[in-house]
């Protein structure tokens, strides 16, 4: 690795306080849109779901970047068909956290899926790519992505979604070989969630 103080490892439940703010920062408008429901926030959902197995935000799907023992970056990967089971697990988590308000949260989640769609078969999907603001522009996000690609060698294609507003991330992903394949727009609720680019890279 180019950053000699950087280590990347599988995430652990004990990382919750460090990684959840990073996960949230990967798409704050989308997280808030889906998971803010009266007094419950996206952080309530993320904190309680990250520490459990079998859902899309579980620690089991994440890796973290550390510098001198401090978590500074996050990344997630999953693929089909495991994504389907994880989505069911996420629905159960929403029921647990939001109880009778859960249908409203799920409906907003389905709206968001028109912008950020489930992974294609045979494709490694990368998400929750985030680095602490104080540690950006040091190559950490690129190393996290390369770590996942090296770890999951059975895939020929990797994909990710990125906010069309996030110009630095788009530029980074393009430098790493990802190409914009499609831009998805939030029809009827513009301004709440930004348009997103769907990007792919042949591995």
C-alpha cells in the first residue's frame, strides 16, 4: 500500500461508533429521506442494524481502513443472490425499529431503489465508500476499492452508485477505471435525493 500507516480489515461490531457516521456520510440525503420518521433517525436505524448480521448495513458486509488504530474509512460489498436475503433482513430490521411506521419507511426505500438499484447478477457491488474529511485526498478510498477487488476475485465486473453532485468522487472512480453507464433521476421528488450515476468497471 502507498500509505504505510494504513491497514484495511473486516469490520467488527465494536467499530459501530466510528463507522456509522462514515456510512451515513456516504449518502446523507438518501439516508435521511428513507429513515427519518418522527423521532427516529437514520442513525437509530444504522446503529442498531450495523451490529447485527443478515442485513444490508451489517458489519459482516463492510471493511474499514485504519490509521494507527483509528477508523478513517469504510466500504461495503455484496452481490446477487445474497443481496436478496440481506434485503429481507433489512426489511425485518425496519419492522423492528419503526414498528407500525415501518410501511412508510419501506415505501421511501423502494422509491430510492429507482435511483440506487440492486446489483446485477454476477457483479460485485461496492457501496458506503467514505473517508473521514480530515483524511481525504490521501488515496484511502482508492485503496479500499482495490482491496475489495483483490478480495473478491471471482467477479468480472464491479459497480457502484455515486451522487451526481459528488464531483470529487466521480473523478476518483473514473481514474480507477469506472465508467458512467447510466444516470438515474428522482422523478417527482427532485431536490430530496440527488440524481445518481451508475458506474461499472471491468476487473
